[in-house]
C-alpha cells in the first residue's frame, strides 16, 4: 500500500481517483442523517468532504460530528470530480482526525458591524472575501516586482527612520532618536531613491510609509505601502509613459490570474478590462475647466480634493493622467515647466469609479540653484538637505519618478469601499490594534 500524499486543496485536480490527506479548518458543516458534509479550507481553497456513516468507523463519524466552526482537522479520502461542489471537486472521506476543537467562533454568517470586524481583524482575515482580497494584494505585489525587475530596475531600500521630511514635517510621526534629537518615520523613499538612480540608473523602492494626517476618509491610512521608481535621464513624458505601462500591467496580471477571487468579490471586471493604454492625459488647467463644466466652482491654484478627483474620474473609463499642476501647491523638488514657471512638471493618475489618486509623480528639479531657491521658498532647513543637494553638485541629470500607493490600488482593483480591507492590519488615526 502506497503512502497517501498530503496535498493542498488547490491541487486536488491532479489527484482525481486517488486517496489523499488534507489538513485545514472547518469553514462550514451540515448534516443529513447518515451523511455529514464538511467544508474544509486550507488557505489554498475550499473543498467539501463527505463523511458517510456506512463507510467509516463510528469514531470517525463522531469526530466529524464534534467539529465546530474553525476547528482544525485532518481528513483522508478519495478525490472525485463534482462540478456542483465548491471548487469543483469533492472528497469521499474515509478518515477524520481532530487536531484542535475551536471554541465558539465570534464571527458567524450573520451581519456584524465594521468596528466588531476590525476588532477581530486577526480572525476576520479568515473569511472568504478577505482571503480573496489578500490573494489579489499578493498578486499585485508580485506584478509590481516582476514589472520593474524585468525592465532593468534595481530594488533600492531606503531607510524608514529619517532625519528630515520630503515635504515638511506637518504630517510626520516624530520620535526622539538617542542623542541626535528628532527623527521621523518616512513618508516617502523618494529622495533616497534619487541617489540610487544617480548610481544605478533605474531603481525602485518598495516598503511601508507613514503619514500622520488627521484624516478619516476611506482613502487614508496612517501606515501603508508604496512603490517608488526613480529614473535617471527621464523627463515628464517618459515618466507618464512608464506609469501608464505599469498600471496596465498590474491590472492585466490580476485579470489573468485572479478571476476566482474577483468573482468572490463580485467585482465588475468589464471595467477593469478597459484599463489599457493609451490613458487620457489632460493638464491641470483642462481638469479645472472640466470641473467647471460639471457645475463645480473650482478655482485655479487650489489642490484637488477627493470629491474633485471623483468628478474628474467619472468622465473616463480608465485612469486619467493630470499633469502640470500649479507649482505653488507642489513639493519643492518638482521641476517647474521652463515654458510656464507657474506650473510644475508633475503628474497625478486618477483611478476611475471614484477611487481617486493612485499615482503621484514628477520630473525632479535637477538645477542646483533652482533647487536652493525652492528650499528657501518652502522654509525648509538647507542643512538637512545638503546630501540631497550633492546629487545636483556631482553629475546632475534630468530625472523623474512617481509613487504608487499599494492599498489604494488594491482597493480600486477589488472594488472595495474602504482602504482598511486592503491591508492585513489597518492603522488609522483612531485605531492601532490589533
């Protein structure tokens, strides 16, 4: 007699007609006389295990009866094709072994309030919808890495603890750093990425970033992940071309590989299928005119809020790129347009369906004198930026980059109502647990 392989649910199709052993948790159970139907999940998928009293020892049938929601167990049986069953396969069980009987599980099929679910996030992540979201998130992360790795970019890891800010200190988490005074949790790896681009040509950073914005909108977290490519010898047009190609790649990867998860989320994939190049490109001034035509009394020179971004995004069936923003509302490191110094060579990419900005980028100021002026205009301490200014002193070149917020991208692709479900453990201004 051969050894029964221990397999994962996702691989059952390779073992039809064979006896296998599965290990997992009880997702659901129902009984019908001498039959017990156990829905097992093992992280890779779901399968119905049928326990028939006439085919198993009394002890095995009793074990099946004892299992409670989320109890862990091991089941052995023969794999058969069953299109009507979850996952398309079924297991005719011959043995059930209990690993651990779960106490009464707090998350039940009934409706729960969002605060209760967030309080129990460590358990909520086991639910079908949350598992689907987290698998799509993982696929997006892989797509991000594959995209840049296959195009000659080098991963460049910036520090998380920094002595100064990219855009001022008003939205930074501050700490005392030994005898060196104040330090901050990073809100962007961009400045460091610029040094990487001067060394390696094309780099990307990818990691957690922190913003102490006192915002309670569905688009904000205090801790989130961001990917930031930075490219030497790229102008704004090159930057926009790359962002466009990048977004199309991510969406198409998810559409190709995560159909089951998108179906679980009831996502309208026809809207994602539209995310193909070319994307519409409009100037900030054109965007302002668009808002005015829609009855919004928006004033040139202001920054777009979430409601403004939604109105603009409604006009397009794919992401829209808005470029050349007023220089006064953009960061000090963004290069001004030589043809119109009132605007910066900046771009934001607005997702459709009301999901707002998912990419922000720009061509960087490569002229030392102009950058010094910008630092003074923004009342930033020059001493903190001497190392950054060195990048202009020693072989400065035109260069550009952008940042993509991972959670906003996950939220958009999954069609979520709030960013809190796009990350395993959300951090918001009123929550830092569990």
